[in-house]
C-alpha cells in the first residue's frame, strides 16, 4: 500500500506542476492575483489530470486485485438489488423491497435519484455488452465519476480562499482523500458518495467571497438533492442554512442576493424533489430517515422566510435583521415540535433493545468515537485527527484576523461535521473532506515559504509535517503500525473469521441456493443483501432499521429453544435456514443462549424439523430446509 500512496502523491504533484507550467504560457508568467481570480482553465485542467490519475489507479487495481464488481458494503449489494428491480419494471414511486422481511415486504427509505443514473448506465452499456458486463461497467463508472464534482468544487473552494497555489494543493489532497474513501471505489454505489459531492458544492458556495446569487442557487440545488437522497446530511445542511441566515443578519445588503437566492431555490427545489420522489399516499406521512412531510414543511417555511426577510429588511439596521431572524428561528422550532417531534431525538432510539445489542452495536459505521476507540483504537486518528487539525487552523485564522469571515464559516461547518462524526463514525468522511479547504491554504503557504530557501531543512520541515498531517491515511498508517507493534491475537482471529464469512457469501457459494425452489430464507442479517443479490429467494433479515420485524424473527428463533424456534420460523413463513458458521451474529446468539436454536446449529446438531441440504461443494455454508 505504501508504494501506491507514494506513486499517487508523486504523480499528482508532478501533474499539477505540469499544469502550472502549461498554464504559464497562457498567463505569460504572471500569477493570477488574489483568491477571487478566475483561472477556470487551470482548475479544469488540474481536475482532469487528477481524475485521470484516479482512473488509472483503479484500472491498475482492477487488473491486479479484482475480486467483485460490487462494493464490500451490504448497502452496495442492496442498492444493486433495488436498481435491478427498477430496471425490471418496478415503479418509480414503489420503494418496497418485496423479497425482504415479513409479507408484504419492507418499504425502503432510499431515493430513486441515486437509482436512476445507475440504472441508466446499466441500460446504456447493456446495448453492446452482456448483462453482467453492463452491470460491472456501470458500477465502475458511477462511483469513480463522482470524484469529478468533489475534485472540482473542493478545488474551487480552495482557490476562492487562497488562490491558485491553494487550489493545486487542494486538488492533490482531494485525490488522496478520494482514494482512501471506499465510497468512491468501483462498486461503491451506496448514496454516501453522492452526498459528499453535494456537500462539497455547498461548501464551495459558502466560501464565495463575492456572495454570488448563482453560487447560492447551486448550493440550494445541491442541498435539496442531498435532502432527497438521504437524511444523514440533514444536520449539516441545517448548519449551512443557519450560517447563511446569520451572515445575512450581520452583512445585510451585500449578502442580500445570496440569501434570497438560497432561500428561494432551497424551498422551491426541495418541494420539487418531494413531488418527484414521494408517492401521493405518503404526502402527509412523517418519517425521520428520508425526505418526508416534516422536512418539507420546515424547508418551505425556512426558505420562504429567509427570502422574504432578505427582500424586505436587508437595508434595515443589524438589530432589526437579528430580531427578524430570531423570530423566524422561534417559528421553526415551534413548527418542528408540532410537525415532527419524534425526529428531534435519536431516530434509532425506539429500536428494540435486542436489535440494538446484537445488531446495531456491532455495526462499525454506527459506532461513537468512544466505542470505536474500544473496538479499533488504531482507526481513531485516521477518522478524527485531520478534522480536528482543520478546526484548530480555522479557529486560529479567525483569532489572528486572517480572512476572518471565511475561516469563521469553515470553523463552524467543520465543527458541526466533526461533532456529528463523534456520534457515528460514518460521518467522519465529511470533516475529512471539508478539512481540505483550510489545510490546503496552509500547505500552499508553507510550500511557498519553503521554496524561498530550498536548501534549508528548517524552512521545509513545517511544509512536510503539515502535508502529512493533512492526509487521513497517514494517521491510519500510524495507528495500525502502533497496533501492529503491540500485537493483537484477537484481531488476527477476528480477521480469519471475517475471511471465512466473506468466502461464504461469495457468488460461487450462494448461487447454489438457486437450485432450490424459491422460498423464504432465515439467515443472519449480514447475509441478507448477498442472498438477495445472488439468488431469487426472499430473506427475513437484512441489516436495515426498516426491517425490524424480520430481524427480530431471526434473533428470537436463534435464542429460543429448538421446539419454540420451529414455531417462530414457521409462523414467519420460513422455508430454509442458511448461515455461515463464522458469522458474528450466530456466535453472539449461541453465546447468549447455549441451549438455544443457534447454539445447536453451531454445534452441528440441527433439530428434527430441519433437513440438511447443504451442497457437497459448498464452502463454509450450511443450508437446511424446514420439514413440514
């Protein structure tokens, strides 16, 4: 891995230097003045070269270490299942996953806005490729292509703050970030990469020194789509909206066009996204994990109120603007308490305790920083240190009065993203990405200082240290080296068990289930998505909070005495029991109930109501049919 990182860093820096040299012929050797200079061709060319490096890296990986064209995350497999159903004719507004959970299925909370481009790519490539190759090609193109908007808008934001030197540094740092985040790898078709690209657009608008209405209209479009794609970014988008409102209250008329543009278009486009994705039968339903009536009402109220206030009071005294904003805020709070009070708490707070203990507490991306420090201390630095450093840098700039307004915006936005990531580690990619904006400016300035005296180690050392400290993967490497030095027998055993389970859910194994008549499979939740992807069977459980009943059936059966398990599975309509002996959920159930159904299966002592039909050539897989 070290040679890859070195190769990428060297390639990107060499490419950026070439871009500078190429651009000098156009600029005639002069530096474009100031952070607000245009330089569009230089940014565009730098982004294209950086994107070519990313594509080359993934092509080399594809040729040397290809395993599967779908990402390793359960969500990647489930997204593909959803896209396939859509291509086979399931309706645009029909988000039911009919093969998941108890009859009639599970209503998913994902958005067709992500399904559509993936489905379109598969359909396009299907015109001249086999179905399998069309899928594989589409699943390469889609996540990798999302690198482009991230590269462009992070580069644009850095240029707006620190000029072209910062822009080049930001593009190089973004390449390393994108290659570290598996969401942008081939096969990563979950919606988090889309959300990161949209947040990058919002961030670039917030640091626009000219406060252009067009920038904020684009930010409103990105925020509306992000809200429609998934509710995970709602807190961060809310902070961005508050930043815009507060800047209007402080700046007044110079910021009026920006505030009006964001407020109007955020309300309008969120309403359009609502009509485009929510079926009429659910128009007045309030859910907290996707764009629903509650989010619509708050967005319409906030957007329209900001537009009206900026239209009427931008020339009024600051005290009047602040009073108006406070009045709007009180109204928004009252509206939230009235329309969606259940969404003001942890959306998973009402989850069954058994699901929380056996499932949610074992989901890596759902862990808090404290739990992550217990489970995988080597990863904490990689997840959190860069964001913290960026917060310190932004705060220090504010204290020193250096481009105070923009750095205050970055400090607030970074702090919000970082605090969110403390609650759930999956949010850490957002502060990592946003940290590139202030850190690239600092790295560029340190680089300029070091070039004044290239032979001085002292002059170059701060640049080298800050460059390394600004790269999340550097902290991951440091953490893992520290862990490796102390040794970890438990980690080795866990990795071996994970490899066995990984083999168990591969296509070659699960495809053998297609020899059986289609039916309902009771399996641990982590097997649900692969079974849906590789077979035509239904599953009771997959790791999604929208399927609590199905997951509870599997858990209750696993913990029950074998005689009771038969009744539980029979009542749920299960036809088969399938599991991997190394599965963590199975081990947990066996540990909790040594005389239970799961423990009996783990000991290879199936009760009489099960018939072993495991194919002879299966690897680490057990298959039973319920005898009725």
